[in-house]
C-alpha cells in the first residue's frame, strides 16, 4: 500500500506558470493541497469585487466552486483508499487461515478475490497475486513427496511401482494434456480396426478374443483428486491435467507450473516424452498446408485423422517407420470402403528400411501395398504447396503427389525444455536427458521413457522410443525412487503389426545397418498375429511380458478368407542383429510367445559360432 | 534341406523342420537365481511378496492397495491347516473397499487370490459391456 503523498512532493512536481499560480496537476490531492495553501491569497481578490476587476469576482466564485469540488473529491478518494486497505487486510488474514486447513475449497471464492482486489484504485497489483496464489494452493497441493512430470506411459508405470513399494505413497502426476494417462499403440493400430462407430469417443477396442479394454490405463475412479492427495488416508495417485511444468529449481527441490503455482517435491521423475518432428519443407509451406497436416501423437490427433479419413479423398503419409507404416496400413484397409486414396512416401528403399534388413524390408513393402497403400519409395520431399484446393508435394526426383491431407511421421523430438532451468545434461548423440544406468539425472531426479538417454549395461548408451520401454523404465524409475538402486536390466521389447499377415516382435538394438543373420521356415496359415492371440488365449500379445501393454492384434475381416498368400520365403523366422559377433538384437518374425528366449540370448551377450544352432532354441516350426 | 544365401552384409538361412529336429548345441549362460538385478516373479528369493510384480496388475497400487496387501500377506504367511483361515477379516476389509470402486474391481467371485485378480485391466467382455461408459475424462 503506497503511502499518501506528502505536500512537499506535490508542490515540487507541480508546474508553475508565469502568474505564480501553480497550474493544476492531475492529482486531485495535490490540487486540494495547493488550493488549501493558496486560498488566503485568492480570498483577498474577492474583496475587490466592486473594482475594475469585476471579472475577478466571477473568477473567485469559480475558484471557490472548483475548490469545494476538489475538496470533496479528495476526501472521497482518501476514504476509499483507506477502506480498501482495511478490506484487503481482512481478506488476506482470512485466506491465510483458510489455506492452513487441508479441506478442499471451491475455487469460485478464489476467483472473486482477485477481481475485487483489483478494483481498488491505487492498489498495487501484487496484492491480487498473493490473494489468488494463496487461494489456489488452498485447492491444490503445494508439496508432493513423489512428483511425476508428464502423464504418459512411463509416468503411470512409475506411479504404480511407487505405490506398490511404498505403502501409502502420495504421488502427483502433472501433465500438459487434458487426458488421464493412456497407452499410445492402439492409436495407430487397434482403434482403427474397431467396428464401433463411437470408438473416437469411447476409445475402447475389442481384441480378437472378445476382451475389450480402454486405452486409458485406469478409469478416473482409480485416481485421487489432487485436492485430497495430501490428506487421503492411504495415499494415492493424483493427476493435475492441463498444466505444464515450466521451470525446475533443483536446489530448492521445486517446480513452477504454467499457471504460476509452485510445487515442491522430495523425489521427482521427468517423463516428458517428446513431440513429433515436422519436415522443414512443411513448416515453410505456409498456413494452408499446415492446416492440412497432422503430426500424429495424441488422442486428439487420432480423432482428427479419423474424421479426415471419412471426409476427404486422399491422405499422404510421409515417413516409412513404425508409425508411418502402421497408419498407412490402418488407413489402407479402410481405403476401399471409404473411397480413400492412401499414399505413403519415404526416402528409404522399403518400409521399416532402418529396422529390417533390405530383403525383409522389401517383402514388407509388398505387404503394405497389398493393404491398399500406394507406396512411393526413395522419395525425398523437395517442397510442399497448396494449389487449387490440393496439397501438392514435389519430390526431388520430379514426381508430384496431389493430396488432401498430409500426415508427417518423421520421428520424435524429445522434450528437454526443463534441462535449462534444472541444469540437467542433454545427450548430444541421442537427444534426451542424460541419465545413468539407474535412470538418475541428479540426486532426487530420475528420467524415464522417450525422453531418457540412459546407460544400458548390456548394450551401451541408448534412447528408446517404444511403449514397453516406457513401461519398463517407468517401473524401474519408480523402484529406484523408492530406494531399489537397480540398473536397467530387464530388456524391453517392441512389436509391430502391418496387416494380418505381417507381425513381429523385437528386442534389443534392431538397426538395419548392422550385419544380420536370418533363419526362416516356411510359414503356414497358423502363423499370423491373429492366430497367435487365439492360441494363447490372451488378447494382449505381451501380457506375459508386462501387463500394461496394449493389445497388438490386427483385426481381419469377419468373412472367411482364404489362407493368406505367402511366398515361400520369409514366412516366419528369427533374425539376429550382430555387433562384433555378439547378438545385440533379435526380431521374431511371425513367431510369437518366444520373447523370453530372445531376452536370454541378449542378456548372455555371448559370441555364438553358429547362429542356426541358436535359432533352434526358438522352435520356429512349431506353434 | 537348408540352404544359405548372402545379400551383402545380411545372411539368410532357410531351414526345414527336419533341419531343426536335432537339439541345439548353442550354449546358454547359467542363470543366477539370486541375481539382485533380475526381475522376480510373485515371490522374491527371500520369501517376500513382490508387490511390483506385473502379474498382480494394479491390485497393490490402486485405492484398495493397502487392504489387498494386508489380506494377501496374511494369506501368504498363514501356516494354518486351511491356509488363510485366520485372515477372514482382512479379506472382508478388502472386499468392502473393492465394492466402493465397482469400475476398478468388477464383482467376480474368484477374485480373492492375487494371480487371477487382475481386476482392473483385463476383464472379460461381460464386465466390460456392463461398464460401457464413455466418461474417462
């Protein structure tokens, strides 16, 4: 509250004109004071009203009236200011007494506070801020023993792990998204195969064996409300949605959110994941192109693309990796029914060109084409423009593609904005936060999931962007946050299905630039992803691995189909990826439920003279 | 008959069933049962229950986690002739808690024991249809 100005100040700041009468300043107080000072002088001329300066008499009356108004105005202003100050003090004490109680407070009184506080005339603006901040922390926690930044798969796995190991733990998840934690793989697979027209609302998918589940890990009743987190008897997991952590104070063990709230923590997990990369040529192409481009990652992207697939006539996917190929296949299957043209283009020679050895990548590309996708290989985008109602993509080799909508699936940029304020190291080779083998960045800070560049004791430093890794690393981080001190040991796996005929599971470093040895058998009609789940009776292929992994079955058409057309070659088998003669990665090609053996071989890290002998361990000819 | 071909750095081997009939002579390293780093199943080497086992689903971490842990620990440590007979109160407490969250713990009669108790995630279609609401925001 500013002090009332002294008379001296006002006199100094007032301007004086030649007449010696100080001209009025904008401040009524000042005028009032000046008037008060000068009144004796002006009273005197009033006595000379009968003289030649008859105008002086009128002037006098004018001055008196103005003076009286100023007096009244000044008095009113003074009383308002004082009154407001009293009211403000009252409110602050009231809020402080309220915030010390953990009871939940409705936020509406909090909102009216800043409004009325701001109405005071010369009230400094800081008065309203502490009022609103104090009110909001009465609603939400200011301290979380376990703070998880990011609300994705890794974060949820960590929350579960912490709760399992630390009885009564209070875990707070802070996420930018508006959704509760959900699993990502069905967004590019199962949800597209659903027959349910309301799938974009329910986000539930049915697996081959009839089991249905939601993409959300848990329904909202699993979670505790953030306002109750500090008080609920056995602790719980609370999720603060729509809030981004903007700043991290490692020394003070606290973070600041996008709405200004501060939350302190004992242990913190950074599981911020990443955002989809875009092509520069698209970013430079202007708004009309950007409006017609999807960077696919979240639920809202799925909903938007699903709508587009029903309304438009042509979609082009740029990118030939997991996401691009899965989306291409998903859309390709609908293309006939919807009258939709689906195009996929990428610089490599075949789908999954960076993952599968060339012969297998070519074989896969043929399969993708059979799903109804127009595949353009060795396609490098030169520029993209919006012309005559179509998005026109020009390739470097001269080919042109005209389409209605573009999906860019060209990689993920790990979200490491917090590294700056937190003083955390970013890895220059792989991107992401650099952490040790126990996923720790600093004393009380761990990182898991897509954003973590960690040291794998067996395979070296790496960063992995797969679902199961998010689960495994999230779980490990949760264990270490509760004192386990375990390194990354349980090797995560990944899988992909490209239509009903091509499905594979993989583990370790699966990089097509490594030398490979593939051992194949002739496939029968029984060796498909669909058959795998029917046989094992589980709707989720990786249920035996980690329970929180989504179903991975591609849905075929209900009508009886002839046995899948398969060439003699590459029906099913095992592919070993070697680094210095040691197996560092394995792909199980249309061979399922053998992951434990693959994991064992990687863990051993031995040099095997004859990989055919190793392949025997997988019994690829059997079911 | 198996045959081999080489495509650049990639080797491809085709094998018939007969080729793979003979047992493998590949040597695998012996597993250390007490490996501290290894993920263990439901029961840890020292006899304790591994509450973080994926097999438990979210049973030990959900809203009724404490009740579940109490009940199952009692059962696990029970040395009675009818195992767990003295744990009735814990199980009742757990059941009462679970009834408060029908969405998470749909009422199934054989849901008491842990390994089959993945109440939350992997429901049969009956229960899923029962709870077919779309309000997961």
